[in-house]
C-alpha cells in the first residue's frame, strides 16, 4: 500500500482498544484535484489509506492488510470538513474497524484483518 499524506490531526483521544482522531480535511490537499472539478470529493481510497495508516501506527502493526472485509461509503467527504475517525482494535480477532463520522452523520466505515505486530 502506498502511504498518502495524512490530514491535519486536531485532537486524539484513546483507550486500550479504541482511538479517535479529529481530522481537518483541508481543501488544499492534492487528493481533491481532479476528483471532481465541479464539486471536489475526498476519494474513498484515500479514506481507507488514512484509516489503515493511523490504525497501524497507533496499535503498532505493520501496514500490510491481509484482507478488507467490509467497506461502506455513506456520505461524501467535502473539502474543509472537520470529521472524527474512530478506530477500534479487536486483537483477539486480529481486526480493526473504522468509521469516519461527524456526530450522527456517517461518511465511511470498514473492517480490516490486520497483519502481524511490529
């Protein structure tokens, strides 16, 4: 997986198996260029990459996903959005779940099988 530039992380809160990042998704990020000219949208592959990078960093895993089990996009993420990325670690199952949200509004969510610890 190619690592992309991460968005601005405003705050982070965590417990043993859960972490929340408050992310500011600036309109200046290159990911918005050409996707789409009339209404820029943050690509889904970028959202997945950010979730994987931040999860693996926080829970100390190599960035080598064995399998993507679930991936849903409920709402589009627009430039200059402030969203929360919640990641839950399920070590017994070797899985991570993630969700991009803003209050009750969900943007994307997924479940991934993780590789080995670093």
